[in-house]
C-alpha cells in the first residue's frame, strides 16, 4: 500500500488475515484511494460490516469508526447510524453471503428507502470464512463444499435487484478493473442516496481451487475474459450473457 | 456529570393514558430520541405514538422491515450517541435475541419493551402472558447478566421506563422491559412530575471503551475516537481477539461482574404486609396487582397475608426473597406462566420452605379471587 494511504490504516493490526491471492486487499486499497481522492474526513466516516471475509476489510484495519456487526445485519445497523447522525458518511462493506443471503431483506429495504449510504459488496461468490459453501451469487454449475455436483440454483444479479428497489446508484466492477472501480467508488461515495457497488473479488482458496482456477492469475484472467461493459450487454440476450460479468453503472 | 435533573417535557399534571402511551411518553422523557420497530400486537401503540411524537421532538422514528432490523438500528443509533428503544412482543423478542446478545457483548445501552402475550409461537396475540421471563434472562446465547424490569400500572410504564433508560446508560447494558398485554392496554391516571433524574452515559475517549474500568466510558461515532466496535471477543480497545482464551474470559467475567457487583443499586422490590405474614405471596406485573387486591381483603379480615412484588426481575432479587421468605410460613408464587419464576424462588428458598404455585396460561389475567381461593386453602 502506498505511503499516502497508511494514514488511514491501523498499522499495528497488519498483516491482514486475507489468504494469498484474495481480491479483498485490492478492494481495500481501491476504497482508500477513492476516499483519498475525495479528501473525505476519515473521522466523520463510519464503516459498518457484517460477518465474513469481506467484513474484515474495514474492521479492524481502517483507522476510523468501525462497527463490526452481526451476520447479515450491517445495513440495519448502518440505517440506525445514518438516521441518528446524518452528518456522518456511512459505508457498509460486507460479503455476498452477508448482504444477499441472510441480509437480503435489509439490502432491498434500505435501497427502497434510498437511505444515504454506500454499500460495497465484496462479492467472491462463496462463503469463504466458513470453508467454501455455495452463496446466492455462486454461478450455476460451480462446485462448492455444499454443491459437490455443481450448483443447481440461479445466482442473484445483485445490481438488477438493488436497482429495481430504487437505489440512486448501482454498479458492478471487478478488482481486475481497478481504475474504473476507483472511479465508481468515488461516484458511489458522492451519491446523495443509496449507492450499491457489486465488486467481484476472486477467492482462489475456496472458489478457484474447486473450479479449475487454483492460481490467482487464472482467476483474474477469467474476470478479464468474462467482463462485458453494461452498454454492450444491453443488446445481448440473457442466454448470451450467461457466462458474462456485466460491468459498469446500471441504469 | 452523567446524572442531571431534567424538566418535564409535558405540562406536569395527571394524564389518562394506556400503559403503551405512558411507556412511549416516559421513554421520550428519559431522552429517547430514536425509535425503530415493527408492528406487533399488543405493543403497536407504542410505535404509533412514537411516529407522532418523535418528529415533534427532533427525534428519529423508523418502521423497519422486521424486528431483527429494529434492534440492529437501535444499536447503531446508540453508538451514534442517541438513546434508542424498540418495543415488541414474544415473537419479535425471539427474533431480536441475537441483536440483544450483540448489545450485551458491545455494552450498548438500549431499551427493549416486551408487551408479553401467550406463546409459544404466535400463541394468543391479544391476550396477556408472563411467559418470557426466562427468555429475557437466557434468550441470547452465551453467558451474561442482563437487567429486566416488570411494571404493574400505567404510572409505572412511565416511571419505570425512565429507570430502564437510566440503568441502561449507567451500566451500558440492554434493559428488557417486561410488560404484558393488560398493562399495555389498561387506561389509568398517570402523574407527570415537574422534574426527573436522567442519567446519560459517561464519555471519555482517552480511556478504553471496553475495559479497565468495570463499567467503561462509551464514546460516540464521529468524535474522532476511531472506535472499533465488534461482537466478537475483543480487548479493551475493541481489537478482535478470537483465539485469545484469556481475553474472552476477562471480557465475559467483567460483563457479568458489572451487574453482579451493582445488584444492590439495581434491584428494586416492593413489600406489603410482609413483616408479620403467615402466607407470603410473590408476584410481579399485573399479577402482583391482583395479589395486592387479595392481600388487602385478607387484611380486612385480619388474616396474615403479605405480598412481595418483584419490580426488578433480573438480576434476581435473591436477598429480598430470602428475607421475606424467612419471615413467613408458606410462600405462594403467582404468575401467568408455568413456573418460570416459581422454580427460581424454590432455588433461593431451598427445600425446607413450602413454596406453592398459582400458574395460569389460558390467556386471562389471574384474578384477585383466584389468589384468595388459593390462599384460603393454605391458611
């Protein structure tokens, strides 16, 4: 991490607990770069997270107020913080299992209410911390500890879901697309209403090694190969988009 | 100073309020400025009243998507420096338990009102019960001590909810307010006094917010304290210590000790004709009201019957029960459940004392004549 960003970090808690190749470190850096670019007052920000690997991005690493909450509930906690202290900037960082499975109800209702907060879904398509079980964003057919014969269920398109609920800003990027991701984070943090960023972050330990991508560069190559800009995706059928990751801002 | 005198929000006089309205007004008087809830009978009037009153007082009202969201929003608001409350009934309390455990672990002041009805499950939504006494005590997983109070009138829905907030702020602990459907809907005169003693949490961002002191100071978000708040095991500065046995034991024991060591200050009971009684009735909430009526009628007949009323349910008023129990020949425990407090009292008084039950879980309150009938068999 560059020198200019260390002021945002509790250096005494490093190294991070993330596995080798985990995308969450890249996401952590991207979030801090966006905050640095915006020159936000870090002491007037509250980072709320749930339970899981993604939730460990801010807690305990960020030297700001952090609220590490129950599994699935960070958005409900963040709602309380934001309504009680509208002057504070509230950012939720948590995983796909946390935000979209157990916490799905809070996600859709906070988006419907358009509560001013930035929600960053560190989406690795798996339950990493508990040993690699299927999540609501695991692609169809993928192997996990609880889908040994391939995932039978359809994954959530979280961007479509949150957009339909009424969020002000919705986008998806991957940690491979670092520059547009930082730009999107800047836009999300500047959004006056509910901003949602679905950030695809590879998990070689739990996802990659069960799906023929044990090396991080294989997973990053895969993200690069499957990514398709939102504008181009508009003209394609859902069948054509099956294997693709649609990136960009959702209208 | 954390303790201060606050003038009454309303004109000091008598009001004719249901318990639920008294509870909402009392909470506002205590300084509650954040309410998050979900509709459930028989507590909904508290939420409806808050929806009207909070905007008038510059507070926040939100109807959340469920009870889980409600307790979580309250905890978030509390760490943002605002006194917060939610109200519910049995099924809602069941959903809130994980959040209450989080509030216990993070030492977050907040008040949870439970207007008890008949359970388990949906049970009888519109009829009273006292079946959540043990859920209040042990509902969240893990080991802890909690505070729970039991009001017996509209007046106490007002006065005791203020006490509930004060205790919550003083000891940094969630307080469960164990009302019931009768008290919630009973309309009575409530006297609003001109002044109140209000306790606000002690703040000091230089000192560790989770240790050193038995009851550590609690800073607020946005004050530059760079707070680390987590429901995982943590050290005194909030840093996660999920593999450190000593850190867990130390934290857990302190969470218990801060209540145990201050039991004298917390526990509140009331005694009526206890000193010379042959039969001691122990009751709480609306049931104590019926028992009180029965005791008064016995005394008119010069029969030696007394009443010990538990105002604090948790921590359990063991000393008062032992003292009053020793003075009497027999003890009768009346409650709208199948013995949740009865067995606690047996534990305190031991096998030598004759302790008898009067339980009722049909969805009707225990009437004074039922208490009298039972006592007459014992006299």
